[in-house]
């Protein structure tokens, strides 16, 4: 009996509503984009054409945004909405 409760808790861990899930993903993606630009600005690349990602601010921002999207996506699952008229 106690094992079932713990298993049910483990299954719902990380489940959030769809709206909350989208806000979290959007926030982390935006922070990743800003972090990518900050990385380009402060670290950058001194070589001409030697650093593919760090030498271009747009690529650096895309890379940061992708990492910002993937990080919370590994831990969160959107809760499936149950139809009310069943």
C-alpha cells in the first residue's frame, strides 16, 4: 500500500500544468539567449573564423537559447489535461 503511494508520487514528480510549463520553458530560453549574448560579449573569440559559435553573436544566442530550452525540458513534464465532459 505504501509502495503504491510512493510510486504515484514519483510518477507525478515534475508534472506541472501546461501554462506553467510554457512559462518555465520560455523563461529559461530567454535567460539562455541572454547568457549566450553575455558569453559572446565577455568571452568571445579573438581568432578570425577560428571559433564558429563564439565569433558570431547570433550563433552564440541560438546556442544559449537551445541550452536554456533543453535544461528544464529534461526535468518537467506538462500535465495532461483531462476533458471535463467524459
